C-alpha cells in the first residue's frame, strides 16, 4: 500500500496527466467563470432598473433596455456553459483513456507475485470506476469547485459594495461552515475509501462466482454463494448509507446557515431601507446577488464530496501504479539470436515472498543440465516444486539464489521479449482468451500474417490432435468463450499445447500438457510430439508413465532438489523413490469434462464404473 497523502499531494499526482490538456481546461474554467459573472451581473441590472425606471418620472425605455440586457446576459451565460463542456469533455476523456491504457500496460508488466496478492475485482474497479471518477472530477468537479469558490468570493465582494452591514451578517455564517467542513473532509474521505474498497471486493466475488459457476452448481453451493454475496452487498449498502448521511448532514448545514443569515439580513435590510440608509434598488440587488451566491454555496457540498472521492480514487490508482516491477529487462540486454537451447540450472534457490521465516526454500539448490535438443521429463511427488521450477525459465518468477543459463547466458541478462520468444510454456491449468481458435493458437507465434501463419496453425493443431477445431460452428474463426469454458478440459489443453508448439521456440516448457487427454488421443499426440520436439530442448513435467516415455532422460525431483537424473530404465534400477513415484502416476486418465458432457442422467452407473475402474488401476499400480 502507498503512504497516506494529503489532499493536495494526491490531486497533485494528476498534474503530469493534466498538463497536456491544461490550456483547454483553463479555457473551460474561464467559460464557467464567465457564466457565473453573467449570473452575478443580472442583479445589478435589477438595481439600476428599480432605482431609475420604477421611480416617479422614470423612462419607459429603461425597462426595455434592462430587459434586453438581461436577455443578452442570459444568452451569454448559456453560451459559456456550452463552451465549457466543449473545451473539457474531449481532452478529459483522452486523459482517462491514456491513464487506463497505462494502467493496463503496468498490470501486464507487474510480476506474478503481485497478481497472486491482488483480487481481480480490486484491479477491475481501479481500471474502470476509479478512472471514470477521476475523469468526471477533472472535467467537471475541479472546474466547478474553482468557479464556485470564485463566484462566492466575487458575490460577497459585490454584496459588501452594496451594503457592508448586510454582507457582514451573511459572512457570519462562514466561520461555522469552515469548522464543520474540516470535520466533513476527514470523515467523508475515510468512508469514501471504505466504500470503494468494498466495491472492489464485491466485484472480485462476482468474477469468482461467474468463473466458478460449474463448481457452484456441481456442489449445490449456489445458495451459500448468494448468502455470502448478500452479506458483502449489505456491508457496501451500509457504507453507502453512511456516506450519504455524511453528505446530507453537510449539505443541510451548508444550506441552513446561509438561509438563516439571509433571514437576519432581510430584517436588518428593511430597517436600513426604512431609515434611508439603503436604497430599495440596492436592497433588491443585495438579495438577488445573495440568491445567486446561495446556489454555489449549497453546491460546494457535492463538489467537495466528489473531490474527496477523487482523492481516494487517485490513491487507489497509484497503489497499483507505484507497485514495483521487480522482473525487468536489463539496460543492455544480451541477445539469443543463435540460441541452440542448452539449459543449465546452477544451484537454483527460490522462495515465495510471503513464505514464513525459517521455512525451507521451495527450490533448495537445484542443479540440472539439459543438452540442446534434449527432451527431459521432470517427475516427483506432489508439492516437490516441479511447476515452480518451470516458471523460472521464462522469468515468470526470478530465482532467489543461483542462476539459470541458456547457451551459457544468464536469463536475467536477456530482455524479456527475447527470452520469451525463445522459451514457450504450456501450463497444466490452461487459460484461453475470448478470441477465435486461430488467434489463441497464434498468440505465441512470430509467423508473418497470411499463408505462413495458416501453416503454423495447421501444423500446431495437427500435432496437438486438435482437429475438432475445424468442426466448430465457424471453424478456426469460432470464438471459444471466456477462458475457453465452452470447450472440454481435453480440448482446452490441446489448444494450449498447440499454442506453445506454434511459437516454435528453442526451449519448450510443458507442465503436464496431456493430463486431460484420454489414452488414445494421448498416444497420437505423443507420436507427433516426438517428431516436432526433435531439435527443441524440452522440459516436461510428467504425471503419468506414458509422458515419461517421451523423454530422452528423466530428472527425479525430491524436496526441492534434483535427487537423480538418468534414463527411465536406469532410474528404475537404482532409485527406490523413483519406483515409488512412477507407481503413483496415473496410467489411465480420463477427460472428465468430456465424459460428463457426453453422459446423460441415465448413464450415471456407467460413470461410476469408469471411476471405480480407474481406482482399481491405481491400486494395482501402487501394489
């Protein structure tokens, strides 16, 4: 979290963004001020009219002249209001768009460690709601707050020039307003921050529920999820009520005190007019001016509320923008133009930043060498650090000790773009985007658009045995839905594998890429992978014996270290732990998504048979 800042410091952070549009904002400010001056000028016309035309012997033409002047002032006021909007709307929306783009760019650059800590709803509310609030404050709140303040000051000066005694009475309401305004600023800022944070948490809950709707339905937890959501929504409602009450109380004080002052001024003014100390025209002008000033005074409450909410939005925005990106490209990167793909892990250590003190590193001195073009399987019991190790190669995380080298070059000396061009990853937990099949597959490819890209897609889909993509409603142009949930688990995994293959990297990192495939499909994929992986250095996490068969050598991982390396027969012969791990691997996995989609209620017994058969196989393997 960022340090606490004052209102001035928070609003000052917007200056670099506002600077390019400052001339137009100033024009908008001048137009808004011009509109207020036109409104303040109208009472002075009334004073002249009453003192000259509405007395004995007054000229009739004065009435028509005064009416024309009032009409002209009204037209000018409306014109200035329209010009204010014209000058500020476009540049303010441009600033909002630029800030939103910068925010998204920064999110893309931030480390996985940051994203592990932050809820997606909190980031979404900062990217959308907070920036929208800042834009409205820049285009309206800031200008109107300045103009309203100037209008009140100018109006009070005019009132003093008209009658200093009556103006002093009106000004007497200012002192309690200032005292209460200071208290309002503190309390409203606090409750505004609480409201925006709760809205972000609520957005996170909605997103998690939508993404996990299958789980909620499958376990019959929709009611519990709704109860939790209602509780969060009620907390937000109570906070919003508290915020509204604070604003209502402030608005009441801001409205009541000037009205009481006007009532007292009216009594005193009548007495002064009766004694001849103030003319009737001056008295009318004073109260007409007071009526013009009363509007901005009442409007100060909502404007201050918007300003404090904008301060909170700015603070929340910069909590993310000031988050340090610890994984960056070096100032003078080394290029991997002629990379062969030799990978060396030398005494690699890694621990997550939030790991408790005194605990062992997740990776506790990993030493491993992959020759160029070699395919190595990485096996071990659950939790030994296999998936963590794979994420270090493309620098999704950075090592906390030791080094990882590709062709002798430390990956930290290579630019991120260059490194991730040469290293491609396919995760077990597949993530697809709301694009077409073609766009998802080509995400990592550097193939030129056109025939070359089409060949890359066709080859990748063929290797991954993802031929089902051609039979989708729009073929490869079919939008596969948010996170690919319109596809089965096996289909998503094959698309993700095709994406990694299409990148044609020198180093391919596969985190159990075949776990959701049935046995027949897996065999076809393995046959094609043997052809494609020739010449590509591949590190593949294996959770089944058939995947191990893809490898030239196998690395056995245990307690965050490489316990042994050798061929599959060698490790079977000399390592009891390896035999235990291999016996624990699932030999006959089932794409449960496909089974459930293809099975109706009347086939429940068959599903149970499949599952019990799988369990028996596990028991036999372990035996």
